[in-house]
C-alpha cells in the first residue's frame, strides 16, 4: 500500500508539472490551476481557436471511466452519444444515455449502484417517416418524454414533436394531440417539469400539458423569428433568443433576447448593453437569477449587464467564421460552478469542456473534447465525451 501511495503521488505530481505534451498548445500548470487543467477558462473561452495541430486530450484524474458500462457498450457494439438526464429513483441514480447501434438510436437507463442497464428503442416510424428521440425529459410524476427529430429532415411537411416512453414495452409512443411542427418552420421546446412550452416560428407560443393531453395557444405571434436558445428563470419566466435578422449579425442585437412572463402571458425584449458584445452561443439562468449570455457575460433582472469577454477588439479581428465558436453553458453544479462545452467542426483546437466559478473568477478547461454533463444527488458529475462515460466527485474538482 505504501508503494502504491508513493506511485500515485508521483503520478499526480507529474500531471501537475506538465498538463500536455504539446507545449505550444497547452500551458504548464501553475499554482492557480489544478493539475488536471489544460487551460484557464479565459484562455479557453476568449482567445479564439488554438494551435491547429492540437491532438486530443482526454480527461485526467480525478475523472474516471465507468468500467461496467464500457464493457456493455463494447459487447453490444453501441456508440455512446450523450448523457441526457439523471433520474433519482429511491436512493439510486439512473443515468439516461443516448447511444447508437447500426445508425439506430437507443436510450440506455444505467444505474451505477446496481450495475443494471435497461435498453429502450429510440427509433419510431410514423406514417412511413423514420424519427428518433434526440432528448429526454423527466416529469415530476416520473414520466419519461422524448423530443422527436426526423432522420431525413425533408421527408414530410408535418411531424410530431413529443413521444412518451412506455416502460413495459420499452417503446416511445405518441400521446393524444401530440404537438406538431412543419418543415417550413422551426420549433423550440422548453420543459419546466410539468409543462412543455413551444416556441414555433411564424406562429407563436404554445403550452402543452401532458397530464391533460392539451395543446393551448398562449400568444399568437406571426412575426416570431426562429428561436435559437432558451432558458428558464428562477421565477418561472422563460428567456429566449431569436436568430439575428438585421446587422450587426456578429454582435449581440438589442432585439434578439426576450423574456416571456408565464404569469401574465406577456413578452418584452430585455434590451442590450451600451457597449458592443460579441455573439454568444446558448442562454442559461443560474441559481442567483443571472441570465448568462453564453460565456460572453451575464444580465441581471435589475437590468445590469456584466461583460466577461476579455477583449472585444480581438474578437472583432477574428475571421468571421470564428465568431460563432464561443462556448455554451450546459448546467450549474450544486457548488455554484457553471459548466461550458464547445463544439465546432474544425478540429480539437475549437473544442473543449470547462468549469467556471463566477464568485472567484477561477476556471479550468480539462479536456479539448466537447461533452455533455449531469450531476446526481451524491454530487457526482457524469460526463460523456468521445463515446465514453466518465465520473468525478465534485469535491475533487
């Protein structure tokens, strides 16, 4: 045991000295960076694409692969795509994981405590139209709902948006009066635990109540532009950002972010900051009520804007195609850290996953691969990246 402890200490020390082999790409760790970090959050989020020769860096200790699931995936030739949700059943966490087998979508319900894995068919054929469940929603009643997408986007003019999982048959089925979309409009769905809110382009805002199988039009908005991002506020309001139609399309526009008040069924724009802000990806409301405009900065309900992007001038000097490559907030862990992921189809120099502590300003990019993440009730962070499931104790990060 003594020899093993010494070897582990030596290994951790070596990881602390140099975080990666390419010294031109990743900096040496400093006392300000944990040993498993490759870059500070600022370098990750605000300095643009890195060295184009950057190789893949997988998560290091304290991140660990989940061995039981890895063996199951290999035996069944499943390709792991993402972690969609964590469902607490009694004292056990159940991870909902999207995977593929021979190009067919499946969902896995995996319990780390028991090792049990259940497989659910995530592919549906509706009027000869092939569809798949791309996202999972878990209601406060314990029902499992899936967001449907078409395998061939131009295959039909009308298609359903939601399906409900039948746990006995392990199949997703269409509920009565399932919300519909069309090929000529985009639809964005927000779920608050009991109600689905639908933002349908050129149509308006709708509410779907699963327990009543009712779709209700809330606001008729023929002028509603395509909704890119949404976030649910701590007061139940919904923030949404539409596609930019007017210049400047590479900067935040004052008519692009709106707040829908579900109590009064009213919509208004939240305005814009006085200075020019770079274009964001994603919206997120933290437990303090701050609306994060991607990784660019945040807005408070009092109307204050706080820019975090380190150099707007450097952003303006980037090639236009890089203006869309900022990290997106994905969730907030129970210790107040915000977690960001970045995927851009241009190599690992564009990608990465990082956490950021808004209270201290500290942050860490620990892999240059895009990831999906969730936290369970035991304060374990679960992450899917590069087709593998990793876990780490929040207290170790």
